[in-house]
């Protein structure tokens, strides 16, 4: 039977302390015990249902974690203060001194910087590979490799990972496949396809209102228990805990994610098709011209589409900046990093979200100066948006004409 992630979220029922339709927020950092013995047992991890201290867990965080685990089809999940607050403990929990990671080379700049510049301090080395070439992934594995790391849809180049293929490699070599699914919530379910751990930056589509940072790690009960262990758990000891007030607001936003993803995908697909027809160099996994279009199709859950992210290349950074400024001036979106907002957001990744990646490596991976990354918003009238955006492109000489002009 097909996996239905939105049904899994919807089927969870929580009530507040006084029968409220939303669960009560746990407004406490610490919890009382009726007996000293129960407190001791809780420290030892042997008092189910007891709360100790909110860096470890809190009722509000557990509710949100449970809903995200249901969405991803994992036993459980641990929410964190940011996406990086999910990524870094996972990698430090799975790897120690002398270990090795094979990672996609097109990943979020912060993750790249962590693997390239930070983990070598602990003698954890990373090989960056073209994740779309399974033979180069396998060739990079050494006897010290512990983790295969990728994003289902990569930031910012929108490369698509073959999760089933990567899972088979991970299994053969006894590695953990860790997938950052931030760009494709609901559309792709990595664990159902064979991944071991799924991470999200909740800051993006899942929360959807650009008012907080947050993250989640979805995995087995055993792995999440390890992360929370008071003696050697990376989430517990590094301390990137989400606040309960935030957990409760993210949970409320999560309930509309299925509707928002459909609209993000519909709008992005509309713009991508029309931009491409106008002759713009457009990358969107929903376009037949995308090298992994069929792969995405084979992995996706029906209904949620190919996501809200697309890129165009307008030739130079100067043109990209002019266009973004003009589009912002005409209220077509904001010149801002991040993604998953109701409003379209655009940025030039080479000088912003991927600036941690050195220029020569950006070139090698195909990240060009004129690239603009769009997170397409929830616009009610996407045809009007298309016409206004391509008007800007004609005025700046990026396009000679556009189809909207010919029709009118
Ligand atoms: N993963 C991806 C794909 C991202 O785009 C980002 C942030 O831009 C992160 C992780 C990090 O998330 P956060 O900013 O919530 O720490």
C-alpha cells in the first residue's frame, strides 16, 4: 500500500489538559518527582513517561517529534533548536576519531562547512562526491567509512539522490544512510526508500512561516535514545534543544503542510514550465529536462508534486542582483535566504547560502554566478506573477520577449 504521510499526521490525536483541541504547552524546564528513587531511575533511563529536564525531553517536544516521526515513517524523532542542531549531533553520534563520511558535494553550505572545516578537528574526514553517480559513491567508501550523507533534493542545485540505490550501497558496506529531506517534505519519504536517519530543517517548509528556526532527527527508538543519553548522547550534551513554545507552534503549522506543499509545487511547476518555454535555463525536478525527473517520479508520494524550489541562470551575478532587486521592488518576493515561506524568496546561492563553498569547488559542481534560487510562494494568481517576473526580465534584457506578452 502506498505510504500516506499526511494521513499519518492527521490521524494523531492530542488534547490539552482541559480538553483543548491543541495539546497544552509544557511551560517548565524541570519536573518534580514524588520519590527520589523515581528521579534516579529516570536518570538511568528506566522510568518511562517521566520527565526530567527539558533539554532531555519535554511533552511539547515529544508531541511534535511524534508527528514528524509519523510523517517520515520512523519509530520516533527528536526535535532540535535548528536544522544544524539536528545535523551536527547525528554526525557526531555516528562518527568518532578516525572515521570517514562519504557526502554529496552539493549540500547546504553550513553542512558543507561543518564537514569540511569543523569535523576534521576531531579527525573525522569527509569525501565529497557526485551523489548522482552511484559508482563514484561506492568507490569513495573506505574501511573507516561510517556514514553516507546526502540531501534528497540538494541545496541549491536541485540534484536528486537515488535513495534506494544509496541504501543498497549503505547496506552492503554496513553504513548508515543519513538523508536531509528539507527540500521535499511529504513528497519524498527517505526511510520508506531505505534510509536510516532523516533530518529536516523545520525552519523551512514544515514550519512555513519564517518565524523560527528548528530541526528534527527521525530514526529508530534506539538511535534517538542514544542521542538523548545523559552520559554520551550528542543531542543531550551539545544542547541544541527546541523550546516548548516553539514546538507547539511548529506542530500547529505542520497540520497545513500538505495543502501548502501542493500549492508550492503547483506554482513552482507553472513557473518552471513557462520560464523554460521562454528560453531561460531553468532547473526544476518536475521538468522533463531535469536529469533525474524520472527518478524523482519513481520515489515521490502522489499529490505533493516536485516541490517549491527552482533555479534559473541569468548569465551573471550582476544581472541576477538587478533582477532580484527589481522583483523585490515590485513586491514579487523578497531578496532573502531560507525557503518555504508564503512569499517567494530568492537569492544568489554562490554569494549567500553556499558562500562557504570555495569558488573553484562551486564551479566544479556547476554552481554558476548567474544562478538564482527561488523558493516559490503560495501566490493565489501565479499567472500574474509569471507575467510580472518576466516583464522584469525583458526590461533588464535577460529575455527578449515572453509568452505572456505575445498572448496579451
Ligand atoms: N539543510 C538544508 C537543506 C538547508 O537548506 C538548511 C538551511 O538553510 C539547513 C539544513 C540548516 O537548517 P537551519 O538553518 O534550520 O539550521
